[in-house]
C-alpha cells in the first residue's frame, strides 16, 4: 500500500527544492529573454555575418539535448580551467538554451509588425531605439505572450535535468529521499504534483497578463 505520510516528514526539504527549481527557472527565463532579443535582432539584421552566426547558434542549441548542454558547461569547461559551481552552471545552461527558443518566438512577433508603423514613427521624429522600445517591443510581447508562457513552462519541466549536476532542486531531493526511504512512488508522485502546481501558476499568470494586454 502507498503511504504518503512519509512524504510529509520531508515536506520542508521538498518545498525548499521547489523554491530552488522556481527561482533558477525564472531567472534563466529572464536572462534568456534578454539574450533572445539580441539573437532575434541579429537574425533580422541585414548584416549577413551577424545573421549567419545567430542562425547557427539558434540551430545548434535547439538541436542539441539540454542534458548534453549541461554536461558541456559543467563537466567539459573545467578541462580548460573554467570551474563553474553547479547552480551557476544550471542558470547559464538554461539561459543559453531558452534564449535560442525565445529568439525564434520573438522573431515571429517582429515579422508580423507592418513596416508602415516604423516609417510613421520615424516621420514623427522617433529614433530607432524609441521605435523599438515604445512601438515594436510592446506589440511583440503582447502577440508572443502565450508562446513565451509555454517556453517558461518547458524550462521549469526541463530544469529537472539540473539534478544531474548536483543542484539540490526538487528532482534531486526527490531522488535522494525516494532511495533512502524506499518509497519512490510516493515521492515522485508528490514531486509531479509540485511541478504541476508551479507550472499551473505560471499558466494562470500568463493568461492574466494576456487578458490585461489584449486591447478591447
């Protein structure tokens, strides 16, 4: 028979692991968003070299498993004298990974903006930066918010892989206690419910922001 009471004894540790998962994932999403904008603008650049480099990076990152990317950052870089702590390696890897996906999401948002809007803004004396900040970016965020929300959920779920580099996230703690208590079903079911709770909160927040940003 299943005995979920054993999970309650370690509830504090599981919640701490959930918090670690949450802040690492959300910080990575924010960093990845900034990098994604840079990559997106590079993909849309008229400079062929910049465009090719950004396209190559995006294709390489999207085509390689996240586990391999974690291994490269955490295990291979020390061979060149670059030692990165587990949490820093997790944030770097997740940020670089999601940046590639967010860049493509944002690129789709920029491409649907009519060129006439930029031309009108320039005729009113807007600089390129002002046009980007006040006209293009708000529309892109509004149009791509559902996709960005899905990417955030994907990163939260994929963050379970950072347990492989000794980050004490929710999955790492779950694996530890499931093996020491010999109750894997109880702990993994509980971990699944906690992941579901976190991703559901992100989904609800995304729908709320989408409703607020949608013009009536």
